[in-house]
């Protein structure tokens, strides 16, 4: 091929390249919108994004990034399956009528309540002093609620400070000079919806100690002293 022929061929190739424009530029966003294509779904330079490649990339990064969250969700699902559909354990609320404080304990079985909690609940409401209450008393309260199938026990009197006991005597109240209440050995209580006479009969069958029947005031006294009975 002669030099003139080579020059002509090169000129023709250059003209074709100029007409075609930049090969890799691809269509503009405006042209794509006119054609009804979604620019967001196309790759660089107008090429359509490869779904298989995107899925592969997400699969590669996804499980590693989401593993802790997935494990946490599964743990909560197991916990929900364990809880949902099950009734909560029945509770007995021991209520101090003077301080309006509650002590919830599980019903239906013997319970162990920390001594400091019992002492706090049954403290003298007049002086706010407390003492070590007899261990048997909390069992009497819970046992009575279980026996009569009630969910609440109303405390009328627990520990009574000697100062308060003396004050009641001066006011003409019929309280013993050396009351078992002043030693933390007695509790007065009632059960909502339960006749006082029925509660008295149940307490007597325990033969734990003294049982006082206060019919007009609607409560029963139980102590851990010697076995004896009285009514007022």
C-alpha cells in the first residue's frame, strides 16, 4: 500500500470516530428518562446493573454484619415462646392498713421472706420502730390466705412499741400491759370476704399460741405465746 493510501485510510478512521463520539460515554440521564429507563438501576457509563453481582455482594457481607442482631432476635423469640400463654404465678398481697405498704409473696406454697422485710412491714406505725418478729407469723398470714383462697391479707397490728402500748392503755383501750405485740410475737389481721368467725376457727386449729376473736372490729389476733383463747 502506498503512502497516499495509508493516509486516506487513517483519515477515514478518524472521521468515523468523530461521528460515533466517545464510545464509553453511554446515554445521558435525560436520554434514559425519555426512553423510560431508570438511571438508578443502571451501572456506570449507562450499563445495566448486574442483579446477580449485587445479590452476591449482599450475601457476602450480610450474614457477618447481621449475625449479632439475628442471634439477639432468636433469643427474644425463644423467651417470648416460653412466656406467652402461661399464667403468672398467683400472688398474695400482705397489706399494712396503717402504712399502706404491700408485701407480695407467692401463693400456694410455703414461702421464705427475708426477716428484714417482715420486720419493716410489721413495724410500729406510731413510732416507726421495728423489732425482730416471730418467724411463725408470716407463715400464719400466708397459710390463712392459701386456706381461704384469697389474694390479700390486711394487717391491723404487728409490732407495738411499749411507748405506744402504754399510750393506748392510758386512753382506755383494752390492751395487755405486757402485750405479745410489744415483743414482736403477735399479729392482728383480717381477710377480705372471709367471716371473722371462720378465720378464728382456722387459727385455733393451728394451736400455735394465743388466738383473740374481735368480732365487732372484724379481726383475729394470733401470737406465739401459750395456747389460750379469748373474745372481745
